[in-house]
């Protein structure tokens, strides 16, 4: 094959190939010029960007407050969370029939609230709306309520919902317990803790025992004493009101209409008499034969346990006996220790014997 060319084509080829390199060099030159120019004003640009992002955030908070009729909360230093007519900012936007507001009061006398009521009655939504109100207030926004007086919390912990971690081989209950352990390790008396049905991932008695022990630990000011909302289906925990300082009961009202159940979405002082799980199962569409059989089995179980509060009464009664025995045992040991110390003849001891006897007294004192 032969190739023919001319000086014009060679020149054209040279210009085409060279233009690509020239374009890249020119682009780099323009970029560097622009970069060097902007660098002179980098500090001012960063300040303007920071101001714009703050304005954007504040305008968003202000617009949502105006459109949704949020209220400006007052701040207190007394550790009180008081909300009048509180709402959930997301759920209320999704409900066509209107959101039913609820009041909230958490203070030193009601720092640990046990919330009972059937599924779908509104327990989880209620706790979430309190947590969201605290967060919205502390970021500088208005809160979804008629009025609010809120304290500053140092941390907000939640244990709401159930999930497992199949990748690491952890069950729902294990995940729940690990999260609960992290809460107990990091919470302070100035924290707000929202717990939803702790212990439900294991057997009934195990779950009740864990929930009971957690409630005792968290409500006691000597161990934690944090502001806590504890939703549960273990109605036995309602017995803790009046037995532990700061523990109060709240429940969500429902109304039975024949075989149906009407959720009133309103929280009141006291405890729910039942979980109405069978009624909720009927609403979910379970076959009538299954629901009827469930009602029959439930009646037999309740008859065998002689009432729902028998377990809690046994726990509280046994605790009283144990404390009484501990007091009696402690008094007896102290009396023996005093008698032992009284009989020591200090004047007849040499320094080595006196030192040995002092060591024995110290060891016995540590065991009391």
C-alpha cells in the first residue's frame, strides 16, 4: 500500500493534535487563576456560607412553627419536663382525622413513668413525641404543643422497636439487652430515657424479672434516677407505684364496644386492667375460631394464676421477708462483734499481739 500526503494535511494534523494539549493547558491555567483569585476571599466565603446555612435552618424551623402552630418552650433548671397538648410532628401530618394531643409531666416526684395500655393505643407515639419535643427545643426550635416548660437533658436514650442482627448471629433479645446495657452504663440523672416493652424478646417470667430489676435500678436515685418513660405490657410492674420513690403509673384509655375495641388515644393516671391482645388480634383479621380459642385459653391461664397481680405480690412480699431477715442477721452479727471487741484485754497484749488483734477486728468490720 502507498500513502500520499501533502504539506497542508501534515500541518492540519499537527494543529489538531496540538490543540488538545493546548486546550488542557489552557483549562488548567484558567482553573489555577480562578483558584488563586478565590483563595484571597476564602475566609469571607466560608463566613457567608455559614451564615446562609444558619439562616436556612432557622427559616425552616420558623416556617414549620408557623404552619403547624408550634409553641415556644420556656427553659427551667429544675429538671422538669412539662408539656401541655403535646403532639407528634410527623404522625399528625399523616392523620386525616386529626391528632389527639396529650399532656406530659416529668419531675422529681414522677421521674419514672410506667405506661400501660393495649397495642395500637398510642404508647410508642406518645413517648416519641416527648423525645422529639425535647430535641426540637434544644436545637432552638419551637415544639409541637400548646405550651411547654422543658429542662435541658444531657443525653436522650431510646429502646423502641425490635430488630435482630443476623449477620453477627445476635437475636432480637440479645440486641435489646446490649442496647439496654449501653443505656445503663452511660445514662445520668439528667438524661431522658424512653423504653418500649423491655424484656418482650424472651420468656414471660424472664422478661418480667428483667423489666422489674431494670425499673428498680433506674428509678432509684442512688443508682441512676434518670427521667424515664417505660411502656410495658407487664401489668405487674404497676405495683411499683407507692413502693419505689418517683414511680408513677399512666395508661392509655380504650373503650369496649361489644367485641370491638375503640382506642381513645388519651393518657391518664393509673394502670390498664388488661392488654386486650385478643381484641387487637380480632381487628387484625385473625379467623374467628382462632380468636375464640385464644379467649378461652386466656381465661384458663388467668384463672390458674389467680389474678394478674399475684406475681408482683409474691415478689414484693418476698422482698420484705428477705429485708427483714437481712436486718435480723445484720443485728446479730453486729452484737457478736461488739461483744467480741468488749472482751479484748488490751493491757495484757504486746505490740505484735495488739497488731494481730487489730487486723482481725478490721476484717470482721468489713464483713458487716
